[in-house]
C-alpha cells in the first residue's frame, strides 16, 4: 500500500508541476519543446524499470507473489512498449478531433492535460476489475485473447475508413441535449455564459470526445497488457507512463503522422501475438525476453518500412 501511495503521489506531483509551472501560461507547443518532453518521459519510463527491479527485489515491500526481479522488469518494459505502440492510433484520433472543433494549438495542451487525467482514472478502474476477473475466472484469459485476435482481424481486413466526424458522434449529440454548445472558444475556458445561460465551449466538447475515444481504445490496450502480466502494479505503472508521455508525443508526431502509415501493421502483429499468447497460456508460456524482443522488433520494422515507403513515394 505504501508503494501505491508513493507512486500515485509522484504522478500527481508530475501533473501539478506540468500544469502549474511548466505550462501555466497557454502557448503553442513547438516540435522542439515536444521532442524534449517526449525524450524526458521515455527516459523516465525506462528508468522506472530500475525502480521496479529494486521493488521486486524486496519481497516485503512490493512483491508478495514472489516474481523474480528480472522477470518483473521485463514484464514492465514489455507492457510499456505495448501501451506506447497502441497509443499511436489515439494520436491520429486526437488530431482529427482538434481539427473538427477548431481547437487552437495554444489551448490543445490544456485539453490533453485534463483528458489524460481522466484517462488515468478510467484505466485504473479497468485494470483493477480486469485483474480481479483474470485472477478469479481463469477462462477470462481466453475471452481477452479472442477479443484481441478479433480486433487484429478487423484492423487487417477493414475497408478504407470514411473520415471520423466528431460532430456527428453520439457523445456530441448527448452533450448537446444536456447543455447548450457554443460555436466559439473563449480563451481557455470550458464553459461560458451567453445571455446568462451556461454553454459548453468547443474545448469541453473536444475533451469529452477524447475521453470517450480513449475508453474505446482502452478496450484493446488493457487486455493486451494483461496478456503480459496480471500483477496490478506492473500493469498500472506501465500503462500510466505510456499515458503521461502521450501528450508530448502527440505534439511531436502530429505533423509527421503520414510518415508512419505502415505502423498499423505492426500494431496488428502485436495484437495477434498477445492474443495468441493468452489463448495458449495453459499450454506454453513465451519467455519474457521473447515477448519484449518481438514487440520491439515489430515496432522498429513498422517505423523503418513507413519511412522508406514515404521517401520512395516522394521520389
């Protein structure tokens, strides 16, 4: 419990410093600034693997199940890479939502900050209940594995998608029935008064749409990481670090998304791998180093192929 309290307190401190000091004044996040913060979060995420190793070396602190420290470290890194890779699709959707609601670049960080805060809470609940289900009902492992394979199958054979229209989504229509929606943004405010009537600004609507889309993506990502481990702390910490780095990664990659058009096939391969891993868990368990190597290799290949194809198209 002490470990959980310290970890959550540290995350809250990071978020408080983010909004209260580093991004107190709304401003456009440059590619250089986003690149620096992306590097910081990735470095912190991998550095935390050392903390995991230390924690799981001390059975009385955080390792009641007796997982080997080296195994726990590999599980954490593997889970982090899975969550990070599955976040790429989130970046595409966020870009579409901001464009649809004409959210100024100056205020996008504020929306993402509160969106990720909500995502942390929701992911925490999903992980909590997911771990309980897997530990209580062993057959849930097969259900999650089958779901991941179905998701990978749909991604592979889906037809060319029509553009996602946030203003035509169900959540937008529901918001409009609950509270009037303003067509213009008033600085950084989520709500404004018009003729003494409270209206939601496009910032608030974009925030809620992003939250709902994250919930949908979590249906894939949470079962995927539960295929690696059902240890609550490893699942939650790797998930949270991936989410915390999502904001800076969005601003860093938003203008380069077209360069990674083939990365989707890497995600399909990863989902298929973890799905199969869950389905055959009672018959064969992949070594942790093999899972980590496969996921890292698949991501690297997807990035290289995307860049090479993009450069050849330009020529």
